[in-house]
C-alpha cells in the first residue's frame, strides 16, 4: 500500500515541494493507519472492508478477545 501511495505522489505536481524522504515517511504512516483501521474493523465484524465476504473463505480465523 505504501508503494502505491508513493507512486501516486510521484505523478502529482502538488507534492514537488516536499523532499522524497518526507513523502516516503508519509506513505508508510498512511499505509499503517489504513491497515490498523481495517484490522480493527475485521476484529469487530469478521469482514474486511474491501471485501464483502468473510476472510474465513481465505483460511483466516477471526480474533476473539475473550
């Protein structure tokens, strides 16, 4: 995900005023935050936000915080 975000900012002139290291750090932070959000949603519902079915279809088991 961070790689895709980095590719996006390379193609947008609004990001030319930032150093490459800043763009890379921001891409990683955004990717981590998106992953955490999706992981929290999966723990609550058992469904990944980007996929309408259950991750159990792919061999993943929901986490139970008993």
